[in-house]
């Protein structure tokens, strides 16, 4: 499954994330949003590159199977 994304600068993406936060947001809130965004993008990149794991393999890896 490939997703189409427009290339947007990191600065613009960060500004959009920050603009969505409430005025009372802390630095920790800002960093959390950036961290989550990075992890989601990394996951999508892995998925598009064919790097994926089944639920069963993850359960085995963590001793849950």
C-alpha cells in the first residue's frame, strides 16, 4: 500500500503541529507532538518499503505467543 504525500518542509510541518496546540501548551506538549509525528512518518516509510511484521511475529518476539 503506497500513500501519496506532498513534500512539505519540516519547518512548515512543525508550524502546523504547533498551530493546532492550545495557547497553554508547554514545551513538553510541543516535543510530544513532534515525536509522535516522526514515529508515524517512520512507520509509513517502513510500510512503503515493505518492512513490516505480522502480529504473530511481534507476539513471538515479546514472548506473548
